[in-house]
């Protein structure tokens, strides 16, 4: 067995347990909400259209967007609850994922349940009325049993949709089989990607077949088949989530990471040091920049690494560039006073946004600086990571140089480099600590107007952990200990095409 496959199997119990718990909870909640609504919709034509239209509207929202939208909403509700009652709740991870997936599961259940109830033969209803059944008796003893095969078809569809969509809960901090996919795409670990896809597909097919037994049993009035399907589902769920009950223990610390290789490596580095100090650690990876900082400030994360330029522009909404040390000092003061967030210090390197081109292409066009790039931009295609074009840094550099590119395309960071080497992009918004800059023989263009701020990598500590001496003692030695060359080498060991290192392996070699 290959090391990558062995590593995937090692992670399976935890990832599968959370995925099953999340999917089963969302489907159960969807059933609890949808079936009464379907009964009401079958009784009232006025209610039927808005209920089904709302469920249909939810389905038009991409599932990843629906998951992401719940986080800031819940964060605001938690903050309000904290101010009014003194008690908040976790807005990261399970709760936003549960609510979004519940809504996502409702349409097929609502439609099929409504159709099934309306499809009951009117003569059967009349017979039920004739023998003196109450409305409740008629519903539970006649209409629902007759509609059950149709309802179960919708439940099967909802189960498959929910299990598939649950893989997208990773960016809002929920562990799932999607962790394999998101991390694998970023590091080009195709074993991890395929393993996550296969595990999700097997889980969905297994649930579908067990629900199919219930559907067949309902159609044939065979209680044994229905019981076999229900017991199979219950036993499967219990076995899958058992690791969370038997072996799980509350983590002392929650370490966060954004969605690229360097973040995975640094998260593993911090987690390792905290574990050596006697703490237990859980990881929340593949978070967006805004989500990660808000989660830290709200106490959903205990520590993660961010970059001074990102914090300066996106969190403090500053457009000026007073210099590297002034930015670091200003952030340290303002984040502490405003949000209670502690900047523990810089790790010793910058991971700055930097425009990069193939060296030969840049030389042929006479491009050395961003001013030169602006001159040639109408003939070139810009490739960026997914969030760069919506960030203040892009607005600032575009305003400074007046770029007019022929086309602009966004990619996952790994595929952005592939686009440059494959000719789909002529210039990319690279990262200065990325080992692929040297490996791919790229040239980084100078910024004569200083439009881009500095991007020192800094350790951020949540307000709740500001006085945690074990955490501070474990992580403080990392400050100033990582030169950019070491970070580039570690990043490249994870990102290279062959003999890939895992983020944990790269982290072990980063600091001696």
C-alpha cells in the first residue's frame, strides 16, 4: 500500500464519522420539517405553491454558497445572544453545515410527499370517511401508508444529494470526507481526491440501497423489508459515528488553516508543538480569509497563521502602505484593542502577493515591473487565485497601474500555476514563498509604486487564549525562526509532482 493511501485510510474513521453524523442529522431534520409541510401543502392549494417555490429557490443556490452564507448569519446571532444572555454558541462547523444541508434536502421530500398524498385514490378517502375515521386517523392509517413508496423515492434522492453536498462543508470548518478532496486538490494529491470521492460515493450508494429496502417494503406492504432497511441504516450510523464516542476526546486547542499548502504545513507545525506540550489538537482547514479571522475573534479557533497585508487591507480596511514594520506594529496594536486578538509575532518570512511570469516570456516582452506589465496588459491574460480579484489589494494595484488585461481568469492556487505553464494565463498573482516560483523558472515583477502591502506571516491567538501560557510557550519559539527559503522548500516538497511530502512531514523538516 502506498504511503498516500495508507495516510488516507488512517484519516477515514474520523472523516467518515463526522460525514455520517452530519448527513444523517440533516436528513432527519429535513424529514421532520418537510413531512408536516407536505401534509399542509396537500390540504391547501394556497400554501402549496409558496412552500414548493421556496424549496425550489433553495435548490437554485449553489450548495457551497448556501453553506458559506449561514456562517456570518449564525455568527451575528451568536454575538447577539452573548450580549443579551451572556451565552453564545459555535457558529463554525457543524451548525451552519447542518442548517444548510437541511434546507438542501427538503425539496425532493416536499415534492414527492405532496404528490404522494394528493395521489391517493379519492375513493379510498371516501371509504375512510364512510367508516368514521377522523382526519388524523385517515392521514396516518390511509394516506401516508399509501403514499409511502412515493415519499421514500424522494427521501432516497434527498439522501444522495445531502451526502454529496456534505463534502462541501469543509470550508466552513466542518470535518467531512470533503477534507480529502479540498486538501488533495490543493496539493495535487490525486490519491486523496479519488479516495474522498470514492468514500462519498460508496456511502451514498449504501444509504440509497438501504432506503430502497424501505421503499420496496412499503410498496409490497412487507414490514420485514422495511425493518431490514431501517435497522441497516441505524446500525450503519452507529458503527460509523462510534469513533467520535469511543475514542474522541475534547481538543484542548483548535488550530485553523486556510486553503493552500503553506497553511496546511504551518497548521501542522503549530499542532505538533502544542501536542508536544501536552495539549490535544483539532484542525479546522480550508477556511476562507474572512471566515478564519472572524472565527478566531469569536473564539471558534484558538490560533492560526495569517498575513499582515491581508489583515491590514481586509480586516482593518486600510489602503495606505506605511512600511513593513509599521504595518506589523499597527496591526499588533489595533487587533488587540479592537477584537482582543493577539499578534504573537512574525514567523520570519513574507508570503506576499507578487505578479509572476515565465522568465522567457517576460524577457521577450521586455517586462520587468508592474509598470511594464500595464503597457503589455491588453495582449495578455491574467490568472489569479479565486479570491484575489475581489480583494482590496487588487483594487489598489489596479488603480495604481491601470491594468487593462485581455482576459482575467480565476483558479484554485495549484491550477493557477498549471495555467501559467500551459499557456492559459500569461501572468499570475503568485505567492512569494511558493517553491514553484524557482522550480518553474518564474520571474517576479517589481512593484515600483509600492501598491502591494507587506505580507509577513504572523501567528494570531484568539482572545480566549491570550493568557494561555502553555500555548504561548509552545508557539513563541516559532517567531522569527522560519526564513523564506525554508518555507519555499517546505511548500515545494508538498506541491511538487513526484515524491510528495505530506504537510505533516514538511512541517517536521521546517524547524529543527
